């Protein structure tokens, strides 16, 4: 299984149900696609490299995601946030780097808030 590192791997979540303001009707729950890239994740493991890039583990969080801009300022139905953090919720049970399990391709993600508005997976290593 491929590990994720600081190179741009994509976390995709669909649908991310957000409240979009439609002028005569008001806020309407609308399914959107939420995308987060691991190249913006913090903190990385500074002394372990995979493919020449710093490695990442389950302590690494992506502080912003894209795709829910249309729901500003109301945000998601559950989290009430838009363009917020994405994180992996399950990693390797056998490989640990920096004291925590590594993140891998196809691992599940929670996106658009600390209380996630949607769930997805890591689609690219």
C-alpha cells in the first residue's frame, strides 16, 4: 500500500452536504464535492522521507479543503464550516513513523471540520 507524504495526494469526499443560499428560498441543503490536498498538511515528520518528501502520519492534519466555497458563510449541515480541515481517521496498523500510524492511499478521511461534515478517502498516494 502506498504511503502519503508531502507530495500532493488528494482526499476526496462526496457528497458534502452544505447549506447554500438561494436568493428567494433561503438556505438549501446542497451536495458538493470536498477535496483536500496533502501538500498543505501540517505537521509533517521532518526527519523521515518517502520519495524525497517528508512523511505524514495520523497526527498530520490538512487545515483547509476546497469545494464548499458555494456554502459560505453558512457552511456544512453538520459542521457549519466551509473549506475547513481534513484528516485521516484510520492508518496502517503495522507501520508507524514519528510515533503514530502512517497515512496510506485508500484510507478513510473525515473532511470539512473537526466534527466532520463528510467522509471520504485518500485517492492518490
